[in-house]
């Protein structure tokens, strides 16, 4: 393998800038897992059907197995490792814990990233909307219901947090 | 499941991309959204010598109004089609159909031009192009030409694109007033490839009869299929259940040998095409009437 | 029958799982996340043919590729590893890498170890094989025909097992019957398809002749001696490490091939090797496909709807190998007569080998099939006799005062209250309202259906089920223990050590909950760890819905031993008699004198570091170990007219389902789903509900979507997740789950296993609902998956039948 097979990539992952050299054929998934040792993102099918490797690219959900690592050059990636802040779980993670929205945990990082994006776009999704948003993320353990409940709970808490953060007196 | 080796280029202009395509030869492929190509690479079902990545070409990602219709850059993402207000206003059929493409994480990457150039007979957007009477700009290092959607799709995964050409723009004419459209498909699961899908456009005359109907189907033939016989059946008729039934029968008659796989036989797809035709036309007509009232 | 739940501090509480924070933050190490210095990556070349002889393999170009460290053909691998361990008595030999011929499309032919997975796959591209394709047999009926191509020539037949078991006077009971209900039923081949495929990292140390193995096998402790013959290393020189497992559902019991491939490659390279299946590897060659059966089933019934006897004949497509023998058929004999007082049963089993990936176990392990077959017959009996589907079940239920109840096969049901479960389900479902809704919808041309299943969910297997189908004296394995170690450290910290891995269930939470209950401490203060097989106590590992029962028993037992020592030391410290002491909130105190107490920390420090201040007969340290054996199992009789007690911890469930069927497209929409389960005392309601709902989702998958398909040439047509359809969030409805608690008299706290019940009961309930929706057309459903296409076809056929009759 010659050095010039490799292409330089600058990428920010969970706010941390990285510079590395990758083979063009390396997927974003393998770069995250193998080169950056961020193994929270799991490889479930590597053909874009299971959603286990869902991460955010510039804030939008993508399947890390269906992007080349070189395509992340100059972009920002967020993975499950970026959800918790200073070791404290994100409200979504807390809600998944409370509602047992996981069993084996393998699909969970992808589920969390999909749910994170959903709540960014729609702070109060209904059950049908949640199920539709999750329909590209397969879970073989839970039957989905506890995941749906967890997302609703997290949505409610995030709304409450947002309301609490709004300065009082803005509504007449 | 890792791709075989390939060379990689990320040009910033269409000219540069076209030059690279010439230089890199027959085994080079263009990479747009990659949501069909990457699985093929990972499975080593595709082994291009080089990938020319179009994603850095800003000039390919736009949506412009033109003559009551739209011009769209080939790199327009399906997630954009789904949400763009101009698309919703001028060609809601495109927005409605784009929503059926995979799942949101796919649609954030998958592109209009990629879907058309890939020409999967099961894909939604090629059928929509037929229903909307689209034309495509194909550009190469030596110039460009325009091809009507009706002349573009040649077979499963086969198009009028020659090696060295890049599909750069999609032109959609505007719809007359009193028009309505609908896209419907049936798949085993949400986001799966359709077993049959129907794109329908109904334009009503002053007297409330059908001035023009356009109907195109996916996943029931080797290419997306414009149902010309059914369109003819509908012209001048009153928009009612009998008309939809007649059109559905014409569609079913027109389908010679729909593709068959483990998810649906040819017979079932033909049956679904009829059912969905009826339902899609009824919905399109309803919307046409509503657009007027 | 109510338990004294209120007296318990932690059992029965909705505890958040202690496994979850690491899983949620992505910090857990699954096998694919595991790395070790110098590790190579393996990839496997798979057969493009379903049946072919390997004439020659040229691996020279692959070997020459930079970065490649080893290339092994089956023949070369056979020099360093033996065949895959098999539990069958028949001479069906499987190798981790095929030798001489391949027997299914996707069978491993060459394995490569290289510096990266991508390079290993590059090397596979360079391998050239001279094949001699052979005709393939891809369905059991053809494989049984004389002259059919033989999957294993040495057997002389593809019918690898053929036996009829008779329990009770079946002929006599059928002679007495007023009606015999007959159906030919087909159960489709499905597969577990956990989101995480199988994987192993093996590291061979030639100097010591030892091997360390990290893998997601569930049966670590069995694996270490079972794999020894394959790896050609004595069991005590193998050390298996437990890993967090991304789902199994029965598919990760041994993983012999994955371990064999990584094991062979580490032996020849002297470097650690990881073999991680990708999705293609897993879907083509996981060795864990579910049953594919054709049943001729008969139920003998009296005119008032009393079930007398059951007669089954099955042809089961086992695929190309037979490592677990007919375990998928023996398993269902634990509950073959369901919740009903059927007094005799006959079951004939023909196991047939074909050119497909082999069948072993998938959640339900064949009892799922038995439930569906029996419930299909019960629905058919109701229809034929004109008795309501609820009523006919009521007439045949084993009554609460009849337990323990011995069924004709010899298995014993420990406890139950089946009418109670059904009543609870009816109450929550509101059957009358749905029947009205159904009638109203039919007037509008819509088709609603109501489905019902009342069925068993056996738990806590005994290893006698692995071999009792062989007609020989009862000399097989008969232990299925589970062990734990609980230690209290010198500062009072409590640690539970387990010897079976996490596989998506909640063993750590269960262990912490039970130890907290017994020691009167907070479960959050308990540490739970796993240990490798080098340090393990006897433990059979998860499978057959046993872990909650067995862990509860083991922790309960170990806590009792630990408490004995705690009390002895405390009695010494408090100058009191042991019988006067109690353990409350982590303090040992003299009953009635709260001021006179010592803490676990005091006792721990005394136990570890103050030997001269201990009662003289005690050794230093403070731990309790306990090996909990199966609570109730007996040997089969030599004549096999009685199989003994092998699955006595018997749960039960009733599912009521309402669906709407779009007869034009064939789409099925769930309107309501109620599931009532009785798995004895509930340890953690939320976890149990998760297991039930997840199981129901898999059952819905089986009923509507999932099927492993092979083409006529034996190609696997479902080798990706594009084609093997797992149910998504849009396919599964919200499911109302309720519990009835009828404790087991044989287990700690009265718990029963609940891990498989959802999947065992949903298929008959969903089938029943769709059949009910299509009742106006007279459609009877005898197969799954019930695809939209089949629904449309059945309706059309029924309509044209009607037209034919009216013309």
C-alpha cells in the first residue's frame, strides 16, 4: 500500500478537530470506528438498510456506511459519543434509560441520533410521526414501543427546559 | 463488506468533472448522493476504477423558478425536494414522491440527478419525471444537449447518457390551472422499494371534464412507464370512479411483463398498478378541484 | 394466588437497568469494538454454489498480496482444527471451512487473515477455484425422493432422522372422537438476524499452547470444553471472555465456525485474529435458521368441543448440517398439548437435509411452531363445530387446581391459571365492542378481524432435551447449572460475579436486584461483573428462557451462604446469638435493639484483616458462591414413553388482536393488540414488558414479513436486509401488556422465564385475526408469512370460487 493512496481529511467530530489520512475506499463508518476509535457507532449491515450507523453530518442524519470518509472532509460529524455533556447523559439518553428504550443496545446509538434530529425539527412529535421517523432504524429487541415512549418523554422534558429558559414576561 | 480500491476525485466545477470523466475512462463512475452506489461498492457488486464525486460542485445544487415551472440542479437532495416551498408550490408531486425515497437519513444525501442517472425501474423520481414531462440537460466536455424524460430511460439501469456526459439540470414545465397531482406507492415496509408506484397528474377543463391526464408508474416495467393508453382513456371524461376504473383497466392491460422478485410477482404488481392508479387519480382529481375552488 | 410482593423491597420493582448507561453512551465494548495489539482481520470466501465439489483451489495470488498473512483452504485448516462440535448422534460432519465439497450457497471455502479487513477481502478476489457443480436439493419434499442428490453421501439418504413418538392411547382417543380436525400447515424458514453479527478474536500462544478467545458466544462455559476438540487445545488451556452481545435470540449459542476460523488463523499466523461476520456472512451462513416445517396435523374432538388427542406428522427442512440434532422438534414436546387437557399425543418427525444453511434454534426453538399449529387446529375446531373461539378454549383449559399437571409427554407444568389470564385479556380488549365495530365495518366494505391465541411459554430448559430423541438408555447430559459469586469487600462493598454474558437481557440488573433484596441494601450500590471461563463456576448460559430463573436462584443461594458467615461474624462482634440477629438496610442488628448493630463495612473489615478477632473456625474473606441446579428435572424413561420433566417452569399468555385488512392491496393494519402474560412472580415489570413487546414484534415479523428464501438453484435470495425483512417501527403497533402472577412452586421467589413468550404467542394470534377478517371469503390460513400478495390472491381465489358456485 503506497502512502499516496491516502487522502488527507480534516473533520470535526463531536466538536473535536481531527486531521488524518484515509484510503478513498474507507467509509465514514470505518473512519469513525477504526481510525478515531469512536466505536459507539455500530456496523449493523454496511449496506444502508439497518440505520445502526446513523450519525449527523452538519446536523443532518446520514448513514455512516453510505458515505466515504473523504466526503466528510471539511464537515462536522456528531456521533453518540457527542450526546452526553461532561459525562452527563443527554435528556434523550436519560429517557431511553427510564423507559428501557433498549435491550442489547446495538441499534441504540443510531436510534438516538435519529431521535435527536427529529426533536430538533419537531419538538412535539406524535406517535405516528415518531414511528415514521424511526422506520429506517431497525431494532430486533424492543418492538419499538419503549423507544417511542422514551422519545415522547424526552421531547416533553426538552420542551419544558426550553420554556423554563425563556425569559418570563415575553408572553402577555 | 469493504469496497475494492478506486481512485477518488472531487472536482469543484462541472467542466472539471467532465474532463475527469474523459480522462479516467470507461471504468470511472460519477458519485452523487451515493445512496445506491455505496451499497454496491461495499458489496463489491460495483468496482469502478475511479469515482468522480460531484458533491463539491456548488453549481449543481439549486432550485430556480422558470416559465411557471422549475429548473433543478442535479445535486438537489431528496430531503430538499420534500421541503422546498417553491417545489411544494409549483410541483407538489415531486415533493410528495421524494418523501417515499428511503428514509430521511438517505434523503439527506440522495439526489434528484443521481436517481435519474441510476435509472432503477423501482425508483420514484424517474416516474415522476415522465408524469411531469421533464427534460434533462446532459453535459460533456464537448457541449451539452437536452433530452426529454420520455427518451431518457432505456432499460433497467440504462439511460440515454453516453460515457462522458453528466446529467446536470432537470427542467419541469409548469402545470395549467385546475391541476392536481398525487403520488402513491405500495411497499412491503415504509421506505422500501415500491412493488408498484403511480404518479398522476390531472388537469381539468373549464367544464370540469379532464382536459389532460398524465400517468406514470414505477416498479412495474423494465423502465419507468408512462401509461399512454390510460391517459387517452381519461381525456374528456368526467372525473369519477368509472373514469378511474377505466384508466386502471387500461394500465393493467398495458403492463406486459412486470418484473418479479421475492417481494412481489408480476401478477401482483400488475394488480397493484390498477388499484393504485384508481386511488392516485381520484386523489389527483380531488386536488385539482380543490385548487380551483 | 397472589405473592407477598408488598413485603419485598426490590423484587417486582421497575428498576432502571444498570446495563444501560454504557450502552446509551456508546462506551460498551462489543466484539467488533475489541482490539488487541498485533491483531489481524479475517474475511471468508463463500461458495457461489449450493452444492458443488471443490476440485482445486489456487490461492497463490492471494498469498502474494501485500498485507496478507495467511490464506487457508478447508483442507489446510483441517490440519490445525477439527470439525465443528456437533450434538447429533448421526455422522453429519461440518467443518468451519468446507473440505472437498460445499453443501449450501454461502458455505465458507477459503479464509484469509490480513492487516485489514479490506485487504483480506482484496485477497479473496484473487482466489481461483475449480468447481464441479452438483445438483442441489432445496426443499424437503424433493430431498426425500429416491434418487435425490445426497447432501451427505455417507448417510445414504437425506432423511437424517425419522421417528414417531406416541404418548398415551392416541388410536383409542381418535376412535372415540366425534370430529377430527385436519389441517396441512406450513411454517416458514426465518432467522434470528440480531443487529450484531457473530464475531471472535482468538489469540494463540504457541509457547504455552493456550488460546484466549473473546467472542459473543452465549454459552461460554459449555463452549470451552465443547470447542476443545475443534481447536485441538485442552479445555483448561482455553480461556473464553464474556463480551456484551448485540442480540442473539438463540443464534449465538456456540459460534463454533466463527471461533474455528479465527482459531485456525491465529494458530498458523501466531498473531491474534479477529473474524467478524458482516451481514452477508451472517444471513448466508449463521447456522441458526429457524424451522421450516410441513405439518399434517389432526385434533380429535368430541361433539361438545372437548379435545381428546393430537396427532402430528412433520417434515422439517434442517438444511445442510445437523449440529443440534432435532432440538427444534423435541423442544415443543415440553408443551405440545398447550394449555389444554389433551390426554394423548403422537408426533412423527422426519428431519430432512437440504442444500441450505442449517437450522438450529431461534427464539421459541420450535415451541413457537407447536403453539401456532395447535392454535390453528383450535380455531379450525371452533369454526367446524360452530363454537365460539373463546368458549372452546375455556372448555379445554387445564384448571388452576390441577397443578402440578403432567402432560402426555411426561413434562410437568408447575402452576398456572389459564382462565384468569384469558379473563384479564378479554377485560382489557373489550371483545364485544370490537365485534360490533367489525360488523359495522363490514357494512362499509371494510374488513376487520379479531384474533385470539391462548398458549404456553415454557422456560428453564434441562439438557436432557438435547438427546432424549435418541432411542437408547438415558445416559446423556442432565445438568444445566448457573453459578454466581457474591463477595463483600473489606469496606462493605458488594460485588456479584457472573459467568454468563449479557446478551440483550438484564442479568446485571437481576443479580443486583436479588442481592439487594437478600442483603437489605440498595441495588445501585451493588457492583456486578463477569468473569472468564478460566475462573468460572458451572454455568450453562442464557437460552431457553432460563437466565432470570437461574440467576435468581443462584444469587439467592449465594446470598444465603454469604449471610451465614455475615451473621457468624456479627454475632461474634455483637456478642449475641445468630438466631437473635437480623439484616436490615446493610446493618446486622439484634432484633428489637436497633442501637446494637454492625454494618457490612465493619463486618467486611473484620473478615478480611482481623483474623484474630474472628470466630476461630472462620477463614479470612467474605464471599458466598452458589451453583444453582435446575430446580426440577428428571430423566426420560428408557422406552421414551415418558420423556421426564425437562421444561417444567411453564408460563402462559393470551393475546387478543384486532386488524384491518385492505383486501385490494393486501395491507394489514393493527387496530389493537392486548397481551396478558403469566410468568410467575415478576422481577422487573418494565424489563419483562420489553421482552414481551420485542418478542411480539418478532412474531409479527414472522407472521407478516420474514422468510429466508432460496432460489431453485439453492441461491440464498435473502442475504441482505433489503430482502430479509425485519419489522420496523411502522410495522409494529403499540401493544398493551398486562401481567397475571401465578408463582412457580419450584423457583426462587416463584419467578418463571419470560424471554420467548411474545414470539411464541403472536404468530397464532395474528394469523387468527387475519383469517377472521377474511372470513366473509371463507379463506383459511395455513401458512406464513401472510404477505399482502397472498392475501390478495386468497381473496381473488375465494371470489372466483364463489362465482363458479353461483353460475
